[in-house]
C-alpha cells in the first residue's frame, strides 16, 4: 500500500515536471504566431533555459541573508507538487488530505511566499545603481527603497484584494456536491469512475457518454470565467502582473536568482501553470489524473494545455493594469462568484 | 508614508540613460526629480574650430532619431551666414526626407509607448509598419539611419531620386495608408490600453507655457507653437496644425498618430510638384560672417542652432538648443498625482531624446545669487 | 555534452546603452522587436536582468557618467559571458574621438569599449544593420559553448 503510494507519487511528480518544461514553450509560440513572426522552438523557453541556467557559475546574490533567500524558493518548489498529489485518487484516503481546504491552504502558502522572497532581494538595477544622487542641489534623500520592496507591498495588496474570487469559485462545486471531499465532487460528475477498480482503455466512449461536468451547467460557466481570471492572477500573467511587470519593477522579487537557483525558479513557474490547470480539470470537469484508469489519464493529459493557451492569448492582447483597474475587475469577479453560489443554493 | 524610489539609468522603459527619483506615498507619486547628465558628450567643444565643410559630419550625430533635422538646421544656419541659397529642387527633397523621418520617428514612439504600457503585440505591429519605410530611405539615401542628405547649397547628388524611386515612394504611401488606418483605429479603441492612458499624466496649459514645453507635448495641451508655420520651405504645401486640449497621455499619443497623416499629405504634394533642375547650386564661400541662427520643427519640438564662421573658414561659438530639457521639466510636474506605473508612462510619453545637455546654473550657497555658466568640455568658460 | 547543447540553444542578450545618439538602439530594437528580423527564432531571448544574461550588447560611446554602471552590470553577470560592441562609437569612439577642432577631442568619453572590457565581437557601422548585429551575436556562441564552468 505504502509502496503503491510512493511509486504513484513519483510518477505524478515526473509527469508534472515534464509538463512544466514544455508549457512555457507553448505559450511563447502562441504569442509569436499572434505577433506575425516565427518565435523560438518549443523546447527552448522551457527545457533548454533550465539546463543552461543550471550550468552557469555560482554567484552570491545581493541579499542580506542568501540562505533565507534560497530557502523560501525551495519551500515554494516543494509544496506546489503536493497540490497535484492531494487532488489525486491515490491520496484521497490518506489522513483526510483530499479536501478543498488542503488545496486552498497550499495555494495560499505559495502566494505568501512572494512576500518573503522579495524582502531578501536587493539588486543593483534599482537603488544599488552607482549613480551620484545625493549631491549638493539635489532634493534631500528620504527613506530610499528598492524595487523589490515596492513589489512586496503590491504582492500584499494582490493577496488581499485579488485572490478572493478564485477561492470562492473553487468552493462552489463543493457546495453543489454537498461535501468537502474531492472524491464526492468527482463522483458527482463522473458516475462510472471508481478509484479502486481498473478501467480498460476501450471503455472511453462509454465513460464520456455518462460524464456530466460541472463546468457545463450555468453556475459552472460563471465559475469557469472567474477561475480563468484567477489563474492569470495567481500565475502573475500579463493583465495582472503588476508585481513583476517588466517596465516598472523589472521582475520584482525574483531578480537576484542566478545560475542553479534561476533554473529552480523556471521550473517553479512551469509547475504552477501545470498545477492550476490540473486542478481545474479534476474539480470542474470531473476527470482525475488516475494512474490506474488509462482513459481518464489520457484525457486529462490531453486537456492540460488548454488553459495555458487561453492565458497566452489573453496575455498577448493586454497591457499591464494598475490597481485603479484591478480592484474593479476583482470586485466584479467576486460578485459573479457570489451569484454562482446563490444559484447553486437556490436550486436545492 | 513617503518613500523614495529611484528609477535607474538602465531600465526597460527608457532608451537613453537618465535617472528619475520618485517620491511615492502608497503608490501615488507626490514629487519627482529628473537628472539627465549621463549622456553629455561635449559636442559643442569638439565643434569649436572645425572647418565649415566638416562641421556637418558632427552636427548630424547629435541624435539618431532626428538626425536629418539637426543636419538640415545646421546647414540652414550656415547658408544664412555665408549668404548661399539652395536650389528649388533641393529644398523640395529636403522636405521630403524630413517628413519621411517624422513618420519614422512617430512610429518608433508608438512602438516604445506600447512597450511601456506593457502591450507587446502593438510593439510588433508598429515596427512592422516601419520596416518598409526604412528600406525606402535606404534606397533613396544610402543608409537606414543618419541619411546625410543636405550639403551647403543643395543636397548630395546620390540622394537625387530617379523616376523609379519616386514611383516606389508613391507605392509605399498608397500601401501604408490603409494599414495605418486599421492600426490606429485598433490602438485607439482598445479598452484596456485606453483605460491606462486616459486621464493620467495631465499637463495643464498654464504649466506647459510656464515651463516652455515645445512640440507635440505642448500641442496636446493646446499651445500653438508649430515652427513650420514660420519656415519658408513649407510655404508651398497645404497641411493642418493639429491641436488637442486634454493634455493627458492619450492626447499626446493621439496627436502623434494624427500628425503621421499630415506628413503623408505633405509627401504626396512634394512628389506631385517636384521641379526639375540641378540639385547643387553655385556657392561662394564668403568667410568672416556674423552670427546666424535657425529654428526648425523636429519631431519632438523646436530645435535651434546658431554659429558663425571666422575668416579662416572655421566654425566658432556653435550652440544647439534641443527640445527635450524643457519637455522633461514639464513632465516632472505632470506625473504628480498618478500611480507609479502611470508616472513612468508619462515620462516616456513626452518622447525624450536627450542630446548633450550643455548648460549649468551655478548657485552661490552663502549669498543665494545665481549666474549662468557655459560648459566647454570639462573647463568652465565665462 | 548536454552542457554544450544547452548553451547553443538558449542565449539571453542584454542591452546597455551608454549615452550615444540612439541610432544603434533603433537597429538593435529592430533586430529584437521587428517581425522581419525576429532574433527569437534563433534562440536568442531578450532580458534586462544581468543575473540572467549571457551576452552584453553595448551601444554608444562610454561617457564618464555611465562608466561605473557598465562595469557594475558586467560584474554581476555569471560566467560564461560575452561582450559585443555595437556601432562605430563603441568600437572606435565614433566622431567624438576622431573629428575635432581647436580644443581637441571630447574629454567626456571614457574611450572605446576595448579600454574597459574585453570585447568578443564588434558590429561596425553607423548604424550597423540588424543582420550584422545578429551575425555578431551568432559568432560569440562558440565562445559561450566552450567556456568554464
């Protein structure tokens, strides 16, 4: 039993790493084709970037405490695969981890991680630039800050303002199923799925005819839209990437990662995209990443690139938004999520 | 709580090295200071005592985006000093290259402004519109940047367009107009981009007049200061001076989009009315002249050159006044009250193109008296 | 072997402008942001973070005010790295050190790039064309592949 658990977990982590190295390439290629040009090959922004960064010289970052700077990134990297694992059938029975609170808690930890990373980074591209500012005749200096510190304040605002609609939209399917367990949500949408028995591949058409995904109902459509906005907020994609927009704070808290740790950071961002897309397919479409049911596994793996591709299309057509525009958008999304919740409660 | 955020000399939002210090209170800018001495190259010092036929080589390299305007203005001042007149065909071709460069500079600005707003796709679209223009200029003059078309008394014979080149330029203008229409409409109707630029970075008309802002920066606030109205070379052509009244970032961007259409009109008129004749006139070099000055409308504003030629044919006391110092000073006032990201966009929207800053104000700290000091390289000359 | 392959297939380039006339920046941005030249299809990506960059593109004559910033950025880049001088001003001083009148050449210029850093490739011209800039970047890739660590 324990051996099955460990082998299954290792296989899942390998699958998520493989996707984490190819999703950035797919996104960049979609951007390029929209912009009327060829763009880099599919493996370059993901796989070869990671390998090249891995083989560079080790440098000491400009940081008051480099060990903490690395430790928080390691925490982020180690806890993101657990989101995929907890939403997987082999972990559903273990210690009550297969609930919505486990997933939400881990997502929150990942968001708060940016605050800690940013406090330990002091790069030369902002305040550290060797330029004589304090000279006779200049305005007096007062409490000078690095870009990373501005970015940390913005990340705190994003946590309090903008991630609320996502958690609400994630909660609605559990309200429909009437339980906090992911198992009940999947069983509600996928009645022929049972985690204990082996399901052969040729029963895929039969399973598809019995599949009733939550995303195709009216509250489901609203929640999908809200979840898509939240996907862009949580992965810091272009309309909402105010904490690491290139024209303002120039990569924000992650500026001082170099060589091996930059490879770790690339993998971390790829893993995050894969993870958020995977829990969408599990919870909203009812197709878990089940290793002992090949039709479910195949369908799940084929549907994963859809959310990153849609996010890349949105990213190509939007500028960076400031808080003047983000706050109304997230308020509207919260209202939509509340309406979806009310619709589900009124139907029963 | 007030904190200070310096935006450094190397930054993705700037294309020239200058330093901006923002004082920010909870994401809102309350004060700003711009220092732009990093690009000082001492051009007026190396121009002192250069033979007059060689001075044009240096005057052109002051700026890469308005290089034709610097050279044209320098040649105008020299011709006024020496008493030479260029031929008529040469005047028309100088206007043609000038308007082509104005389009090129405004499209570069739109691409750069889109980059600072954060919209990557519009950058690629703007640069895609620009590339055929650079190839046309390459065929007409021989280089993509730094064309070196005017000489004293006319233009370089290499830049004399043949019938084929004129047909190509006409074809380019006809090709560009519908593509430009669709791009400008798409740009000005995008709700997310317009929500960023509308209402941010407002420059009031009184502030623009007090700081003497020039060019499209001031015309977007309602100040009518286009120098082309006073230039005799533009008299035969029919074009509109565009004025807008809002003074925010959207007005500055829209104004430059509309000015591209006026430039296309002027180019069509030049090609229709181009007179035949020689391109270089007979020039008598009467040295030992008085001071001569010339004003011209560069894509960023009003440009001023002055010089005199001494008895041996060398240039003396060359002075250049570029449009950007006062534009940046008025932007210091315009970015107050916005969020930090919008303030960076405001400073990029006045299209700064720094040439050598060439003046210093010396303040006596004890007595408080001020006097103007000219810099000639590292030494101060009164 | 994996190391050499990775260094050939992923190159990050950073642009440092040191006070020139901007003509070379136009051509470098043309090479990066124009669908006609699009250097991303050759695996060269654009960045503004020295911790991530392999190749440094320097334009403009190095004025004395931007000299400390250029050397600080160069030191922050992890090895293996390469430096490319773009344009006549970075290669030999342009008009500022070679054309002058009675008062001598400009003393605000810290010299061509060779005096400050070791230069691996030079793209000459005023301004050099985008094809020549791409060729210069491609010519330093063997140096990156063979470099230590």
